[in-house]
C-alpha cells in the first residue's frame, strides 16, 4: 500500500521551457532598459567630434546596422532559447572551440567598453566638483569592486529607477535645448567627410548596444513570431528618436570640436542653454547612470569569467565563489584590475574603438551559427524567422564587416592583440589537458 501511495503522490514537473509571460510592452521595456545606459552621455560627444553635425546621419546608419543584425539574432534566440546568449549559441552549434572564442571576445568587449563609462563618470565628476577625471574613474572602479565582493545586488527596482532617470534627463535635455539650437553650429555639416561619418557610426552603434536583450528573452515573449520583431523595431526606433534629438541639441548648441574634446559633453551643452541648473541636472543624471552602468559591466564581465572557468575554458580557480557572500570573488578581482587599468591608461576614443571592434565581432559567431542551423534545418520552423533571409543575413555580415573596419587602426590592433592572447592561452590549455590525459593513461 505504501508503494501505491507513493506512486499516487503528485510528481514535481521539471521542464527546460520558460513561461511565455511577457507581452509587447514588457519586451520593449526590456529592450529600452538594456539599451539606454551611461554611454550615451559620453558617446554623443565622441560621435560629434568625429563627424560634426553629420553625427545625426551616423546614428541613423547605426540604427540600420543594428536592425540588420538584431533580426537574425532574434531568430537564433527562438531556435535556441538557452541561457548564455551568444556564448551558448556558438558553443552549442559550432563547438567548444567557438564557445571559448565567443566568450573571450565578449569578455574583452566589455572590459574595453568599460573605459568610456568609467572615464565618462570621472569627466562628469570633474565638471561637478573639480575632482581629477582619472582619479574619479579609479574611485568608481574601486567602489564597484567593493560592492561586488560584498555580494550586494542592485535591485530591479533601483535599476529601473536609474534607467527612468536617464530617460527623463535625456528627454529634458532635448526639449529644453531644442529652442536654443543655432543653425550656425550645423555648418559645415560634415567637416570630416564620409570618413568621419563612417567612424562615428561605430560609436553610434555602441549606443544601441543592448538590443540583443530582447532577442535573449525570446522564449518568454508571448506570440514571439509577432511580438519579437515588433519589440526590436520599437526598441531601436524609440532609442533612435531619443538619441537623434539629443545629438541634434548637442551639435546645435556647442561646436563639434568642443564636443569631441569635452569630458562632459552633454553638461557643457546644457550649460549653454540652461545655465547652472541644467548643467547640474545633467551631471547628476550622468553620474547616476554611468555608475550603474559601470557596476553592471563588473557583474557581466566577472560572470563571464566565472562561467568560462566553470566550463573549464579558463583556469578552474577563477570560478571560486565566496562561501560568505556567494560572490565569484576571484573573477571580480580579475575584472576589477583589468577595468581599472583601462580607466587609468586608456582614453574614451581608445575604449570605444577597441571595445567596439570586439563588441561587433561578438555578433559574428552567432550569425555563423544561424547560417549552419538554416543549412542543416530539418525540424519545425522557429516562432520567428528572419524576413528575406537571403538578403538580410548577408547584409548583417556586411554591416558587421563595415563596423569592424570603422574601428580604425587602434581598435583593430588592440582588439586583435586581445584575440591573439586568448588563442595562445587556449592552445596552451588544450595542450596541458592532452598531456594530463596522456599521463593518466600511461
């Protein structure tokens, strides 16, 4: 009788499928929340310095490139609804070697991209207090390391509030400044020609970084075949609208040369049309948002190292977790040192070009994975398929190639050096593993 009772007990259901509970509104909120971050407070100045008022065209081109890459990425997320995003896609479809390469690229991208966030924080802190920019960046990195070592997590509510403050601040900057735009600042429109627009397009593309979060949530979105592409389109269009107005006000109130050399470009522009009040409000929003973004980068990079170490793609000790706080403390320290190094010796230009090279490159393995899946496809159609794939997928590769070239000599050189270090370490790791296995067999 005991056995019968046991058989009749309700069994706990286990599943690897997530619930589809996110509607279009929630999906767009995820996309905008992941895209609007601290970088825009800095990158508008960089784009303006590279292209002048034609930075407006650069943002539009970046929107198109983001769309071409995002739609195939969305299909891949529907085909492989897995935790880990592009790293998991590449490892599952292309094999563990590609998985390592993907993880290494992704890690390096955010380590270098952290520079324009931390240096940007230092620049806005300097504008508010006179505190040295580099020292301010170092203090922020130290604070982020401490927070992560203590295992303190920023709640979703706080993160939402930070993003809301950023959006409100940028919108306020835009509508306050629009009446003060001077056409004299918009001529010459493209002082650095097509090349300047092309270089600024990479910077603008980085501002759209985060749209892949919509695709990563594909398994949890209701009616993904309809809502997923709509959410991506609405996310990118909404962010484009906000960014173009911000860029228009910035280049229309301050000279592009000044924007390109300023450590606090939006604060300088706000000071022109709104005086100290507008300047202080933008500085507050920028400090809040860049600090939250920097902390998120420490979380992302340390968890990437932790995951790769747990998968035996990096030394196993890197996956050590503190028994007291639950924090991957070695991974946090490693990334803290690297991010601190970029903040101390790097520049916003170097950070955006090198991080941009690696960030764009990290989309290439997932696109290759999609091509293979489509070639070998013998199963059901995914919930969402890329429209006109024979046109759009090649365009995604072409946009990626163009943006890689736009990263320039510095980005290609330092980014390639990071890749070379990773390849050498991985080959050494494989050789050690084979030697260990041979020793055990012998």
